[in-house]
């Protein structure tokens, strides 16, 4: 899936991505799979991983949307293969692992970035179908992706899985119950996976972005303003003020955290929920 998550970033230009920090070859010789890579945070993450030396399998519901990220990865001298993946269709997830095995010999890093924003409404007004879709994509979809890559990681006794969560799973945000429930569920999934897979040399961590500058947070702010009868500018200022750094975060800052957790620089880090939120959440 490529439908956005809370705070999904605007597509950054090549010049903006050039500022993304990397580990300077920290992922040389490794293959990373990134879901939801066609735009926003997923696209920025994919390019950051390539800059760190990884070859990529970039995934989206429709491969046509992956042209830009494939071009950026190729321009960095890394190999890249697009793959059509719909997290509600398990057979496409199985195909993802086949593509990675045939192209690169397997998966060293999985970044489960795909997400569904879900409805914005009081819980008692949420359509059960919308609730189910949000859980299916954000939580069950992550489970399916992890389950698909783990057998080969276990066989090779190595691997790094990075889930993309959200601080909305840990602090209330008006009218966002399906999204919040799905993202908090990822924390439990990550920690249990880290415990289960650790003896096989596999690490699992989660990055929880805060309010990421871009069209998704603009949509959230508009819905919050409408629900509260306030001006959008006032809601934006309030959200920024909740962070000690008094600002939104960038997709590049989220990508930096992912590269770190994927690399050997984090070889002793597993089961961690890393907030990239300018301090808006500290737990």
C-alpha cells in the first residue's frame, strides 16, 4: 500500500534528499525492502538506504508510481527493483520476497512503511469497514510482511526489521482512534518480534515519527480545525508548540533514524521504539 500515514511528508526534491545523513556505506552489500516507497516518507527512506549502500526492492500497490524513486536510487549507483505489493493481498507479499530472492539473493533489511491514514471521526461514528481496513493495512499488513521475510533471515541468522509507527499511537489525537490503535499495536508487535527473533541474530525496532511536515499533516490539521471549530493556523501552532524543539520534523530526519537502525551501528539495539518527534513524545 502507498496510502499515507500520519504526518506523511511531501515528496522532497533531489536537492533536499542530498542533505539526508547516511552511514557512508554502512549498508554496502545488503538488500533492503521498503513498502510504501512511491512517495513521501517511504520514498525518502528508500533513497537514504541507497545512499548508505543498500540495493533496493521498492514496493507500492502500483509499480508505475515507483518510477521517481527507482531513478533516484539508480542515480546513486545502486540496484533497484520495483514490486507491486498490496498489504491486503497476501499473495503479493509472498511475491515480494520472491522478487528480492531472485534479484539479490534475499532480504537483509525490511522497512515496513506502508500505512493507511484511516477515518477522522469520533469512535461512535467510525464505519466498522474503515476501522477494519486501517487495522488490516497498518497492523496486519506489517505482520504479513515480517512473516514473509523472517524464514530466510532465520536461515541466514541475520536481519533488521524497522517498522514505521507514529506518536499518535502513544498520545491522544482527536478523532483518530483506528489509526492510533493500529500504531500502538505495532509497538507490541515489534517488542515481541525482537524477543522471538533475537536468538537468530535478527533485530526488530520501530520508528515513531511525530508531526512530519507535508500534505498528510496538512490534512490532519484541517480535520482537527474543523472538528474543534478553530483556525488551521492556530491548530498548527499548537501542534508545533507541543514539541520542545517547537517545530515539525522532516522526512529526512525519519530516514536518518531508519538508516541507523538498519545498520550495524545499531547492532546492539532491538525492541526499541525510537521517537523522531522533536520531543513531542518522550516515552
